[in-house]
C-alpha cells in the first residue's frame, strides 16, 4: 500500500511541455493531457499569446531564437511533445522559413530539453520521411529525424502519420479534398499510407509517453492505431 501511494505521488508530479498546441494534433493532445492524471503540469510553449486556461496548464510565451527563454520554459520537464509544423502557404513559399520552423524548432527544443533533464521527446514527422528524398517536405522531415537521433536523447519517439483527419481551425480546401479522396480509396492503400485521425495520433503519443522506454522508436499507421485503442 505504501509503495502504491509513493508511486502515485511520483506519477502526479510529472510535467509535460507541448509545442504546437494550436495545430490539429496538438489541440487534441492538449485536451488529452489536461484530462489525464499522468501529468500534473502541462506547459504550452507558444510564440504568441494563448487564451485558453486550465488549473494544471502553464503558458510559456517564448522566442524560439532566444536560447535562455527556451531553456527556462523547458526546465524540469519530463516529456516534450513536438507537434509543430507549418505549410508552404503559411510561409509563402519561403523554404528557409519552412526549415526554421519544421527543423530548427524541434532540434533546438530537443537539445535544450536534454540539457535540462527531459526524459522523453515525442514528435510528429511524416510517412515517407527521408533526407535523400526529391520531395522538399519529406527531405525536411528526414533531416529533422536524423538531427534528433544525433542528439542522443534518452527516449525519442517519432510518429509518421499519413494524411491527418480531423477538425482544423483554419480552412484548407486542398487538404479537405484530399481527405475525401483518401477515405474513399483507403482500403486500396498499404497500411502506412492510410489516413489517420489526429485524435488517434494524440492518443498514441500520450500512450508512448507512459511507456518509459529508452531508445528510438518509429511509429507508423499500425502502431498508431494500436496505441490509440
């Protein structure tokens, strides 16, 4: 009984940080983290003011280019969830800005997380990620994965979903059309290319955080669906 009480106390004092909480998966993940009692504190790390409030939530407004403010935001964090990602439309075709967001921010937060004692780093990449791809997006995701592996994190989980389903805050007509088409032909696709709901990815990410395993783990469709059930 005493062991159980001590174990519950330790579990309740864990802190999670989430980067990209305003995105599709990030928003689902934040909802799950706030309802789940595994983490007692959830830090939302953002570049702009964030209005949502919750008793167990801390909002950390940071400049991702400012090492000191980023390190302070990540101090005493057990798990970092990185859900950040932009689109070509948002960066107006600026490839350098795209790299700064999709590669720069994950790598910097992982390095600082390791320096401040973070145990787990969990990130959303993309199916087909490959640093040698001819596709800019897949190359970028592959380079990010390689850079994260080189940091030597205690535990690194890389999630590679295909098309993400769910309610987005911003309207993306192309992706909405893609969802309809992909759903219709899903049964014809190899499993790793099947569309997956953002909520399922979020559930699987939270489940991964609770595994407490050392090493590098890559999760694609089958594993995402298994861990989200």
